[in-house]
């Protein structure tokens, strides 16, 4: 497995629509494994293909007890109940914002080997899955913030963007010393 570079805010790949996955090749399996490794090393709980510069419609999720991949995912049911919660993003390090989302969702997707499945998610898992699906459609959590909060977040980002030349975050240089027992730092999506 390899640790991949993470693309950060400003890289056009983060704003592009992904392509539906139709072939479940060995290369795709390596990408999935590398994404899990990268996500854990970067101390995240979710990672979408565009975040590692890829166009495939897939994301990996790991809240610590049941890691899984969602390929060609779609939310088929959303609860009427909505909750506001803080979100961060591995592609926008150290920037956070409160985002309102449905409290629970049902997602239809394909597994890493192409088998269809549905998964119910609530609370943090629902937030994570929705966040990653947004990435697959070129949407970032910043898009949900008010104009004032988005402007403040972007101003803060502008101060640190120079730390990521070429819009690349080289997580291979980071150390996992601060990880919890599941390989996660704070709840970065």
C-alpha cells in the first residue's frame, strides 16, 4: 500500500464531477487500499477519490469499527430531522465550520467488488457519508456556510495555503504518533 498526496482547496479536481465506476479492476482495489491507508495516516474518518486527485466515484469511510467503501453512492432516503455539527476536511486542513445536514440517511452504493448494498447511517456516520458523497459531486463543506462564515474560513485558509505548494498535502511526511487506537485524530472528514 502507498500513502497518496491529498489535494487541497484550490486544486480544480475538488470541484469536478466524478465518473461512475464500471470496472472493478486490480488497479481499483489498490486505489481503495491506498485511500484507506492515506485516510488513516492523515487522521481522517473519510476520504473521497477527488481528494487524492482521482476521478472515480468512490469514497472510503472508517469511524473505527466498520471500515467500508462506497462506490457510485447515492442518498436514497434522508430524514426530515436535521442537525448542525462541526465539519472539517482533509483537503482544507485546520478549517472547520458548522454544517446542517439530515440526521440520518440511507445510501445505496456498490461494494469494492461491485456488489450492490444499502446502508443506513445516522449521526456522525451520516454526516461523514454525506460529506464524502458531496466530494464526488465537486461540493465542499464550505459551500454550506453562510457568506460571512465562508468568507472568514477562506481568509483563514489564504493565510496557510502557501504551506501546500501545487495544492498538495504530503501526508507521507506526517507522523501517526497522535493517532487513537483506530488510527484517527480528531473527527476530520
